[in-house]
């Protein structure tokens, strides 16, 4: 017998309760070799993290990035690629303005 509060969750529902699915190797390699894809993934991840943690995102962001990288090799490859594209686009004046606007607004 199961408790009254027992619920069965599908794989898709677990994505929302666990904070996202792990990266596939294909996704990780796409982030490296297709610059706009990696940049958009990194930019949207930074924006989503800031919105989810509005008061602590600057303090806890790198720790959570490190935890995500420790989950699997494809996650580490994807996260390094997205971070590299995000930082490299931020080094240009126009890119910095665009990145800051997307993350902060």
C-alpha cells in the first residue's frame, strides 16, 4: 500500500522538480561548435538563474554552475562552452551591453 500523498511523475515532470535534465553529448558539442547556439544557451541560463534567485544569484551562481558540471561529462562540456561564449561576447562593448540587458531585464 502506498501513502495517500503518493504521486507518480513522468520523466518530463521530473525535469521541473529536479531542475532540468542532463545535457547530451550532442548538445554539449553543439554549444562548442555553433557559437550562436552556445551563446544563447549561456545567456538564457544566466537570465533564468537570476530570475529564479533574485537576491542571491551573484553569490551562489558559480557554486551552482560547478554542481551542474559535476553531474556528468556532457554537462561539464556544455557548461564550459556556454560560459566561454558568454564571456567572449561580453568582452566586446556591444556584446557586453546586449548580455547585460538580457540577463538583467
